[in-house]
């Protein structure tokens, strides 16, 4: 298979220090991935990065955009914008990415609280994804699900293996949908029971796992190191949208939700450090209290390929999350490793996921601490700390993760064949 002038023979490829390293990934398989996000509208998550590498390795991949866990409540200010975004995703139908991945947004009933609705979705999804898989020539696919509601597809796509990736504390998310958390927990447990391999995307999730422990693994976040490390070389031109913002600039990219971002922290900084300018890049929900602050700047979502040009203009990369909320506290924030790969100073709210990296991260234990650590980062001089940050993530690439996951999948397939189980 040819891609960007390089040949991929079942190998994912990465470049470090001018040397191309090859990583063996599964080859000749079919994979159907039910992601928990939308390929077209969200910052690439772990599933996105892994599926790209599997496709480059010579596998047939279908990526199913999030079938959601239900509509948000009628009082949610983002209900109509989210419906509009989903309709735009439907309009794309089934499209093929440059790697050869078929990305599809299937039609579903956006309710999961009743057996009738779930039965309707089973029929709709089985018909749509099954037909698409047949047209694309997929046989005996590895079924990879990363959202509890996709458990209804287990046993309906003639799959050879079931992988369940637990990316969040699903039953603690009461902000984005109105589905009963008890039902979400029930679907989650069904997926745990049925999966051949269970991946946890966060340390706290993995530490608390009990069911299916013998089939469970911690799938740490990784980084496209070459993509982000070029920021540290000084060769990347700063995007004009960032360059016009006064310095110092505190930069963040990703979801911007009222319940996610610590707005009290931003307001406090506005009073005590009015010369600092906060730059938020990404999908912004309605109802933010910091929208009109003079030192807060919101930029529209930026394509992943272009984001390093924006990060190049940050003086400090920040993760100002409200981590006292249960759902957020389980997060593994892929952007933290991307921040580190740039070499820029990084200040984050406390997350169990990143405590082992506190030697290269500034982890704030309070709002006052957050402001103090930002000032400390702005005062940083020399290149030693920057090099240490990059070195801390240089070996943890998505190519390495894809090779490790591939080995687990191959072993699980062999074990099923040996036991006579498909």
C-alpha cells in the first residue's frame, strides 16, 4: 500500500531524529469501530489514531461515528446546535479517508431508555453497518466498541473478536444526555462481560476495574510526536489568529464546556492577572460565563493538521479543567501529551492520569496554585526543561501503541481459534 510516498507493508511508521522506525501492526483483518466521537468534528481521540494506523497496515476499517448515549435534555442550550451538527454528519453519508477508512454516521433513534427504542436501533444499525461491511468486503471483523450503547451490536456483525475500550466514567456523565445513568451502567456491564479484550484509557478507570480483570489492559494515551515536536524547533510559523493576541498567551485546545472549564479560575485570573490572555480553540458550548472577559479569546475549531501552528504561539499550555467533578476526574486528556511534545511549559489541573508525570508537568492543587504555576512557567528560562518534556513522551507514540494493541488482538484471535470459539 502506498501513502505519502512511503510503502506500508503491515507496518505503521514513525520518524524520530531523522530515522524512520517501523512498527508491526495487524494485517489483513477487518475492523468495525464504534467510536464515542465524530470523526469529522472532534479533535482526534485514541480510536482515530489507532484506526488510521490499522488502515495503513493493510486492514479494512469502518469507523462508525458516535451513536450517542441519548439526546441532551430539552433545557440544554446546546441541544439544537448538536442536532444540527449530527445532521451535517449524516449528510456526509459513508466517506473514505485518505488512509482508506470508511467513516459513516448511521441513522439511529436518539433514545435508549426504552426496550422498543433499543430494539429499533439494533435493527437500524445491523442493517446499515452490515450492508456497508458487505459492500466493502469485510468478513469476520474485529468489533471495537468505545461507547456502551454499541453493546447492542455484539453478535450481530459476524465478528471474530470483541474489543471494548472504556474511555470515560460513562455513568457519571449526566451533562451531555438525559439517559438514566443506571441504564448506562447496565449496558457498560454487558459490554464488559462480552468483550474478549477490555482497554481502559485512564489509570483511575483501570485501577477501579473489577469485572473482567483478566482480560483488561491499560491503554495509555499516546502522541503523534513528529507532528507536535516540530513546534519546539522554532520552525513553525505562528497562526495569525493567535499572533494578534497580546502576550503572554495561555493556550488550550479541545472541548469548551461550561461544566468542564474552571470558569472561576479564569475569572480570578482576569482580576489578579489582567495582562494574561487566555486562548481557547475548539467547539464552544453555549452558556459560558467567561465569554465577554477582555482577556479571553475564543477561536473556532482548527484542523488537526494545523493545530501546531496555533500551539506555536502559546507561551504556556494549560488544562484548566474543573476536576472536582466525578466525570472529569477520570479523564485522560490526550492533549496533555501533545502539549508536552511541543516542549512548551504545561500547567494542568490535578488528574490521576498524569500524577506519574509530575516531574515534567506543573500540576496545580488549587486556583491560587494554578496562577502561581503559570507565573513560574512564564519565568522559565533555558532549554533543559523543554527537552525533558519532549523526551518524556517521545517514546510513547501511537505507532508503538498500535503495535502493542495488534499483538494483543492476534493472541486473542489465536486463543479463540484454539478453543474452537469463533
